[in-house]
């Protein structure tokens, strides 16, 4: 399948060609024709599978510049909004379509100006969008299409009430609604029913495997040696760029501090939602450009962020949600590049480890780091402890025979 077979307009096809995309990804191939027909759609596919272009290309293909908001795209974080805006602008470069990018943590001046000058597409995080609405800058009445992107993240971040409010502000009768998410837990499916037309198309591209180009394993360790093993792994690994995932913000800070203090200094950076907008952007940019070689991040902050060419992924803890294991690790083996992924495993996380194995339908190797002085933990036994049965004394009756 090629992009030109999908029915996109010539200026958009030219931009796609300049982006050097060879073929549409599965979600693009399946979603684009329906979106061009004007259907409502739910699209579920893993992070990094090209969902942005799946909605941006057909919407741009069919849009006449009128200098008023016709398409609204909601994003959960500033970074994602930024990326999606960049994508829209590069796909729209041979058209006269303009975008406005609205998010918090920055002044209103530029954003207001962009809206007043006449943007056809508005890309926004929920809070700031509503602020602009209250200020009278943002008008909803000419909207033709509402895109709810990365909805599972919106839910994680507690945005559902405000997103509902925004959906209610959008015209209902002549509106197309597109709904994208990496995962579709029941709560999200219920929400989708509420905001989409009854005949919405559903596309789910499940991916439960870890690409064969990625080598991944569990590294069992005692609780009090987790940090030592992490440092030893970092020391013994030849990496170009490493992402380390933690469960909480506090943990991200402490892991970052630990690595900084162990001789890695300014090559380490951290990203989570307590860190200011400017610093987060700087962390991301620095990591992309190679100024930082290690990025410590919480899953919420990192999900959906497009970072290519990560050579190594470390899970400081086994992810609680098995899908996250596949998502995180997917950051290494993208576009056929090979990658390595390490997951530290302590005894209290065995249930999560089994859930991950069940999810991907495969046993994950347990490995030991060579040269590391392990303190004893039952996890390290080749065969886990079983109740010990004493050998039975030979019965007297037998002996007589
Ligand atoms: P998602 O929203 O599914 O997480 P993105 O839309 O952010 O994924 O896309 C991830 C990356 O894939 C981006 O860098 C994008 O430029 C690239 N990409 C999108 N579509 C294609 C394609 N058809 N061929 C190659 N690369 C693509
Ligand atoms: Mg996305």
C-alpha cells in the first residue's frame, strides 16, 4: 500500500514524500480512508505507530483555509501538543493552512495573536484552551472536527471532567469526532461512546509482542541492592542513549540524583510532571541532541513522546501495567534498530513480572550481571525454593522382602 492510493490531496502527498515516509503504517492505512469519508473513528494502536499522521493527513487533505478554527486537536501534555503542531505544520507546508498552539506555562500574548490572525487548526492542552475560551479568544462554532488524542494519558492525568466540558462546547450535529489512544481500558471505551456518533468506525491494532530486534531480560535483585545493580548495569553497558523509567516522580528525582552523584554528572537529566515546562523542553531537546545520554522519566511524562534512537531502556521497577512494558521497550527497537532493555526485578514485583509474561505470551529471561556481588535473594536460585520433603525411611515391610 502507498500513500497515493489512500486518496490524499496532492500538496499533502508532496509533504509526506518530503518527510521520507515510504509506506503508511497499519493505523494510517486503515484510518485514513474512513476519515476522508467524514466518519467518526476510534483508533487504538501503540505509541510510536504514527497516529498523528493517521488523523492529520486526511484532515489537512480535506480542509479549505478559512482563517477560523475548523479543527481542534486536544493533547494531554505540552510536549505532545508541541510535537503534533510541528507535525501538522510540516504536513501542511504546501498549503495555506495555519495552526495555533495553545498550552499553559507560557504567556497568552503570542497564542492570542495566533488565534486572532486566523488559525484553521487549533492544537491545545485542555486547561489553556478553556482559558482562551473564557477570554473570548477561542470560538467553537465553526469547528468541523474534534480530535481527542492520547486519551488514555488524559485519563491518567485527571483531565476527563475538563475534556467533557470541551466536548460539550463543540457543535454536535455537523461535527466529526476522532478518538485516539494507545490503550482502550473500559472507562475510555465508555467515554468514546459518549462523544462519538453511533456508527463510529473502530480500529484496534493490538501489539503484544516485543520486536525481535530487542533483547530484553529481567535482572532479579534483592531490594536493598536495586540501586547498586542499576549503577553496575549502567557502568557495564555501552550505551549511546538510555531511558530509565520509574514509577513515581520522587523516585525519578532520587534515581537521577543517584546517577549524577556516581560520576555521570551533567549527562543525566530527569523529566516528570512536577518539573517546569521550560526545563522539560530543555531535557527533551538535550536528550534528543545528545547533550544528555541518560533520561530518567516517569511513565506519565514519557508516554507518547517521540524519542527515536534510544539504545537502552531500563525499568527501575517492573511496570504495573503490562502494556507499559511493551510500550517502554518499544522505544529501543524502532525502525529496525536494535536495542537492549533491562528490568530490575525484586521479590515484591513477581506478580507484575508474571503479568507481563502473560501479556506478551512469552517467558522473559532472568539474567545475572557478571561480576556483580549479589547478596543472596531467593530470586537468584536457579530453581525456586520448594517445600522440602524429608526422604521417607525405607519401610520395614519392604526390607523384609
Ligand atoms: P503515536 O502518536 O502513534 O505515538 P506519532 O504520530 O508520534 O506516533 O509518530 C511516531 C513517529 O513516526 C514520528 O516521528 C513520525 O514522524 C513517524 N512516522 C509517522 N508515520 C510514518 C510513516 N508512515 N513512515 C515512517 N515514519 C512515520
Ligand atoms: Mg500520538
